[in-house]
């Protein structure tokens, strides 16, 4: 039973992490979804290692230099074009794409 309680203290739910960090639970969920807070989604629930939170608080976890970079107008147009192609079934397999590039 002692090893079980030791394991429980190392893995936190998002709610437990929010209490540990003393922030609102929605803040934790937003940062988890954005990839700015370390965690893993198991089914429909998040799990966070306490050691990762401690590292995060120490600043040892590095965020990507692109995290805060806004999307350009060209990026947004390309994303919209790609989504429109998917919606209208204008997609090809990777193999088809490679064959066309070689030709």
C-alpha cells in the first residue's frame, strides 16, 4: 500500500496540478492543450508528473521559439486552402504525391 501512495503523489490530475500551482483549473487545461505545460492525455483525462511541474516552475523546460510567433496572413491562407481541399475531397495519398513528384 505504501508504494501505491508513493505513485499517486508523483502523478497528478489537472485539478490537483492546478491546486499545486495555485492557478485556476482552466489555466492548466489551456496550457496542457497548447503544449506549454507537460502532461499526457489518457482517454479524456490529463495526467501530469509532479516532477515535470517542478521542472516547469524552475524554468528548465524550454518552450519552442515559435510558441509565441503569430501566424502570417500567408500561413492563414494556406491553412484555409488546405482545410477547404480536405472538405471537398481534394486530397491524394502520400504514395500518389510521391509518384507525381518523381514524374
